[in-house]
C-alpha cells in the first residue's frame, strides 16, 4: 500500500539493528605481529631454570638476573639484534664488561671462543639454504648470520644477528631434556652449537643437489648454463665455507676448558665429529665446483674452436670464386676462353666443382 523509498526505513532499520548488535558484542582485536607484541625491546625470551626445569611465569631480565643468582639456578636471555642502549641495560643487570657490549651489538663476527673477565664468549655463524627455482647470476643460495653466546656461572645470553639460525626451536628441544639442561649454562651453548652444525649439514645436502643439477646441465646436449652462474655459486660457497670451517678451532678449545661440565663433553665431541663431516663436504663442494667450472670452460673453448673452423672452412670455399673472378677481372686481352662462347659456362662449372669438392672434404673432416 505504501512504497519504500531508497534509503528509507527499509534500509535504516537493518543498519540500526547491526549497530546495536555490534555495540553489544565485543569487537575482535586486531591481530598484532608477534614480534611487536611480545618483543618490544629485542628480547625474544627470558627464562629461569632450576634443576633442568623452567620456572613458570614471565620475568623481566632484571628480575630474572636477581632470581638466578641462587645456587642451582640460571637464566637464559635470548636477544635478536639489540641496539647499544639495550645491551648496556643488559650489561648492567648481568655485570658484563664494556667490550662484550660493543662486540655483541655488531654482527658479522668470525667463529671464536674467548674469555673476558668471568664471562666466556662463544661466536657461531648461522646458515640457512635459500630456496630458488633455478640458479642465476644473482641467486642467493646461502644466507648467513651469527650468534654470540655469553656464558657466565649463573646466566647465558644469546645475541643473534640475521634472519638465519632462529633459537626458539633450540630452547623448545632443550627444555624437553632436563638431564642436559640441568648441567648449567654450558648446556645451552652445546645445544646451540649442535643446532648450528645440523643446519650446516642440511645446507650442505641442499647445495649438493644444486651442484648435481648444475653438473647435469653442463654435460647436457642442450645449451649449458652461463659462466656467471658458476661464479655466483662459487661466491655463495665462499660465504658458507667462512661459516663452517673456522668453527673447528673454538670447539677444540672448548674441550680443553676446565669449566666445561664433564657430562657435556661426550655431547661436544659428537658435535665436533659432525662438524668434521660438514667441513669435508664443503671442501668437496669446492673441488667439485672447480671441476665443473673447468669442464664448462673447456666446452666454451671447444665451441669457439668449432666456430673458428667453420668460419675458416667457408672462407676457403669463398676464396675459390674470389680468386677466379679476380684473375679474369684483370682485363688482359689474351686470357683462356675469353673469346670462346663456352668460356663463361666452363668457368662457372669449374667454380662449382671446386667449391663442391671443398665442401665435401671439409664436411667429412667435421669442419662444417
């Protein structure tokens, strides 16, 4: 009986009901990145461990440092790319030397083991394989970073730089091994070193597949990869080798330290053995890559020789009519067949026969 206008009660009533329901029901919270919500100041995690068991609840590192000074208790503070102000605050809570602060803020350190005051500083390089569809002249194959582990009598602080080598899985696995975790802060250093070596072996396995594929492409009948691809992979292998090889010396020195718990020595020896396997594989990759590169360079040289032979063969064939035409182009009055009606056909026939004979001979010799 009455018509509804556009924008009238027929549209206003549903909107009003929707607003009423929205006002009554709680609004869903906007999802925040975990890094920003739980990691406002570069702290990834901070936990206190007693007898190999993590104490419940979350503590600020200043409070954790106060609690962990008790006998049989230590704190593990994990940091990711802290700034100088953050490290100075941590140093004040854990009585760290100023040199440790300066060294921990910057990344790119070489694997090493040193003692500064009462704190041992262990540096390990992280590595992860970067997935890629095919190898190009700019492909990133291995991404590296570093982890600095500061070990004291009642604390361990890990400072990670770079995207590779996340330590959250290490903490989760170690918290399931109370017998190892209760051996003290050096158990954390062992677990981190163990995970880094596992990552080296995983990266080595992935790189080996890349080398096998590159080797197949090099000796395939179709077009082989460019030389730039080899040099790019070689640069990536240099970066990977710098992460793996220098770690041998710190692990050897670690076994000589008297502060290393006896219960951890078999585990460290196992890590040292698997690191030796990783070192052997990396060294083997370098030799294999050099061999493949030499084979590719030999192929390039052979292709160039084949091109030069083909050019020389066609030049020899083209020289026959050039020489004959040049002789008859000297315009002498007395030349063979110049006045004969068969002179021109004979000369063309001679050129065709000689050029055909040269082509057959060069084709048989493999120059064409």
